[in-house]
C-alpha cells in the first residue's frame, strides 16, 4: 500500500564556507561556454517548432523545485547552488563520493534539490573532471558519465545526507510523455540531445502536485534474500573512505558496502582485506558493514 504521507518540513541546509562558495561559482561559470543557464521557459502552444529541430528527452517534475548545480571540488564536500537572483546560498551536502570527481579542477552536475520533499535528483553532467562535456557531447553520451558516477564514484546514503533521498533522472521520449495524462506533474523539462543546448521547460498545472509518495526501489538490491546478515570479504575502494567492495566465499563481487560507525571505521583502516559481517540497511538502501567476522 502506498503511503499518503509527504514531508512538509523544509530541509535544513548547511551554508558552504565563503571560500568554497566562490570556488563553486567560479567552476560553474567555467563549465560551459554558453554560460550557467540550465533552462528557459517555453509556452506549450509554441513548443511544436522547437521540437521539429532535433531530438528531445522529457523530464517530468512533480514538485516546484528548480534545477541547480551539484559541484564536486577538490578536497571539499559536494556543493549545491543555483545561479538565479535571490537564490539560497550554496550549501554543502554529505555524500559518499570518490575524490576522483575533484580531479582536473572538479566536476559539475545538474541536479534538483527539493527541500520540501527531501529529495535530490541528479540529471546531467556539464563538467567531468575538468572537461566541459556539455559543450561537446550529446545528452545520450553524457548519460554514460552518469552511469560511471553511479557504478564507480558514488554510494547512496540517505541517512548521511540528512534524510534526503537521491535518485538519477530517467527521462522518457516526447511521444511517451504526451501519450498519457499529466497527473501530478507540475512542469516538464525538454532536454535536447544536441550538445551545448539549453533545456526548455513547460508549465503543466502548478496546482497539480502529486499527493502520494511512490515507493522508491533501492538503487542496489540486496543479493542475500534469505538472511538479513551475512559475511563477506571487504576490500577497500580507492579514494573512497569507508567504502568497500564485498566479495563472497567464491570471490564473486556482491556489491559495495559502507561503514556507519566511527569505531568500525578506525578498525578497518588498520587492515587492507578483512572478513566482515554485513546487513542490508533500509535507512539508506545499501549494505552496511557493522562488525568484523569472528
């Protein structure tokens, strides 16, 4: 049964230090030669002509939050910011990500942080380890970088992020989007396939906000369905503190696990490969390493 509960309390954001804010703004300004404008408004009556000029993907937006930039700087926590006037100051986010994202000066993603719904949706990549891929790569190719981010550089952890659920945008085609009623949809973003092109957004019904929370499937599903706890060999992941690749007795990769306690973190850092006990943690939809195996 679906829950009808929606978060109504606004998320408390931690403002980034001034020096970090300045670095984040500077990196965003360098991310594309076209400037740091993510999207422009388009009336639904005028959308036919732009759609005839290329391939587009559709992002359906249930809430009223606007997209901004998720910035990964060298030696700093990820920063979320928006470039519009009177925007909330850049805030830091506690995410389990690889330090590799800060190489080459850093990386810049497009994301939507909804402080009412307590959600973060990662949508696009503009700058990847210093390379401005938004200007040269089509959207479908930029999705490959998003996949690499999910597979190699990020461990979702809702609890660490203060209760914010993080997802990756899965857009649909224009045909699929307009072949069904827009129930609970606030706006649509039309994302061009061509590189260096801004999105266009269309307002559907500002009052038709979704009333039910759809159950979110975990990004990494547990493989051990018969027991909540199991043992595995934990191998540290390079440049990702407290993150380990987990292997079963036949040396098959199970997935990645994270350490949630300081004492366990200190214990494992003294050893390279160690047998540990693991369980699936529903709080952040991931494997938790909670003790050394006896």
